């Protein structure tokens, strides 16, 4: 992910800065997706593992990155604090 892009985008709900989700946390998230334990804010289960994700600096909200494009839609958000 381009550092310049990370410097200008933010969480659309909280307006907090975003950063790349660390590899170990991404691995944990993908394991939970494989186990069917992860839902987005619309309560839809995630079925596809993520190659990358962005997280708010407070660690509460995670947004998927698909094909290098951050998906910053509220309905795609994973409320990390509710599930971990």
C-alpha cells in the first residue's frame, strides 16, 4: 500500500487514521474467516480470506483491501473489538 495514500485516508466512521494490519493479526483474521467466525457490519459472514487489510489506529475497525484497493465502506467494516 502506498504510504502517501495511507497518509490521506481515514476511517469513514470515526475519521481516525488507518494503517496496514500487521501480518500476525491478518493471519489471525484469516483463520477466523476460514472458521466462519467473522462478520462485517451488516452481519454478513466473510468467506474470502484477505491479502491485506487496514485498521484504525485504535485497533477497533478493520477494512478489507481487495486487489490493492481499500474498501472503505461502512458495511464492509469488521468491528474488531466485537469479534476479538
